[in-house]
C-alpha cells in the first residue's frame, strides 16, 4: 500500500502520523483516506475534484503538477506527501 504523509498543518483534516492507504492512483488513495478522515478530500480538492491551489502533492519526492497528479499511478512502495503550499511576497 502507498505510504502517505500529511504535514502538521493538515492535522485537523488528515492523519497526524504517517499511514498506509490503499489505491492504485493518487485519487483512489485520497478517496480511501477520506473514509477515515472525511475533511481531507474537501481540503485537498475543490468542488470540481481539482487539486486546490494551496495544496502541494509530492509523489516519491517529486512535486507533481496539480492538473495530472490525481491520475498518477502509485505502487505499494510509493510515498505520497500532502502539503499546504505557501505563497506570499
């Protein structure tokens, strides 16, 4: 099962420790995690099921583009990181 890490900023919507989650794509992993953490999906995705602008998703240490990450295939040893993207000036 893919290994999932949420940053501490997501502690109110996701797991506070690293967890394993089932799924063959990032979208399936999010769906399965949402069963235990109902607020996680709405924090990560907007009402059109697109990754929100304030969210960064890394798959195996690579920042993935928002428009394609949900369809990215994952394997048993894949590491997925959900992070709050920061911006400012």
